[in-house]
C-alpha cells in the first residue's frame, strides 16, 4: 500500500506533506495490526479459572472477541460511513489540502481504502476496550462471591491485565494520527474521543483487575488474620535457616520487617528464594490446623528502591500499625533502651522484605492441597 501511495503521489505531483501523512496512516494501521496480532496468542495461554462464575465470564469474553456476529465490523462500518459522509459533504477542504484540487478518482479510491483500514481498526479497538471493561467489572463482582477454594490464579489475572495494556497501547497509537486531523476540528474531536475512550476504559479495566484477590477466600483470611509466619531461607551453600516473623498482607503479597544484620537478610542477598509459612492450629486438636506455604522470591527494599516504592512503603507501614498496634507502640516507647539491631528505624536498623508468590500449598485438617499461584 505504501508503494502504491508513493507511485500515485509521484504521478499526480502531490505535495510532500501528502506523502508523509499517507505514510503516517499506513504506519499507524501497521501498529494496530501488530497489536491485534499479539492479542490472540496471549488469550490462548490462559488456563480456566477455578471459580465457576469467573470461568464463565472469561469464556464469554473469549466468545465475544471472536464472535461470528462481528460487532467490531459493525462499529467499523458506522465509523467509515460517518467519516466518508463528512469528508465528501462538509470536509472537502481537508480532501483538497491532501489530494489537490482535481480530486482524481484514483487518488480518491486509494484514500477510501486507507480510510476503511483506519475505520475498521478503530472499531475493533473500541470493541476490544469495551468488552474488556465489562469483563473486568463482572469479574470484580464475581470475586466477592467466591466459595470453597474457588478463585482465578494470579497468572490468569496478570494475562488479563496485559490484555488491558494492549488495549491501552491501541488508544495511544491512535494519537499518532494527530498531524492528519490537526487542521480539521471535527476529525480532531473524533480522533481524540476515540483515543481517550480506549485509554480511559483500559486504565479503569486494568485497575479493576488489579483489585481482584489472587487467592481463595480461605487463604486470604489466613494471610490477613495470621499473626506470625515462619520464613525459610538458605545461603549460597544451601544451608537452611528458619525464623518466625510478624507480617502483613496487602491482598497480593506478604511483607515482613527484620533486622538489617539478621541472618535471613544475608541469606536473601545470596539467594532470594524463600519459603513463607503461616500456620494456625489448636494445640488440643493437632489435626485441626490450617496453613499456607508460599514459595517464591524475596525482594529487599533498599534505600533507592524505597524511594521509588514510597507509596508501597507507606501503605505497608500503615498495615503494620493497624495489625500490631500494641507491638508497634511498645517498640516506639522503649526505642531508647533497645539495642541498635532491634530499633525500628528503617534502613538504619530494619529492612522491609516482600515475598513474590510463585507457588502455594494449603493445608486444612492435615490435608495438603497444591494450588496454582
């Protein structure tokens, strides 16, 4: 199409700006096509949700993406008819500035083909964004009704967030057409409206998916209400080390604070692999226990990383004060008498550690259940 456009522009002596604008349209259409091409394989990597309602919503989302009714085609046709009617009815100055005063039929035909490419892909982008937003809202509502170890694993939710970022990039790529419409108010408003619609809905959809719990209700309750955890680390030689810690859970990942000179900090610097166990049991009934074992990688918040993650640091600090008010108050009141290693001053005495979840094992009444993260 680019070659045909350049040959036509040369033959009909069109100005250089027309060639550049035509090339810009082809580049944007190519970017849109690559984004759409990437979409299919990403969706096919998803595994079924363990929650029936959520699985049904995701399956419906897939069906709507490849629906035989071709809703995106209907949107594309509507945009094509509206833009074409405007250009040949009220926006003739735009065509003259681009194609010259003669408006040769060959140039008009090439323009209409390009216009269809733009209209169809815009309709597709709007459709993708809309059904993604609806999917996210429905999943958020369904996640509040989870029961009995039913949930959508983190990996599948991350895939859905990636799809939202794809739709967001679709809207961002649309803004590249700004030079084409900058001299026509109607076309400019249409372009900006389509772009901001896709970006706004994609962003809201991403945030909605990000707020959905990554775990089953039983595990969430255990991680939110458990008072102590056991952290297992090992050094580069494989020497194991286990210590109890207090911790908080922000709905996605557990955090704990430990002494800057603690053995586990030295181990994690050498080997970031970590096991994190929260266990609740009744001493009078040893088989009546509940526990969750998280296996993954630990991230230590050093000073530079803490500046970047300042919001996270403040949120985690608030969670610690809310979960352990007496503990935090006593440390604050007796800080003067504490040795340096026990003081709560961040970075000078203490380090914040986050556990990134990769695998889960859940026990209930001595029955282990291996779960996808």
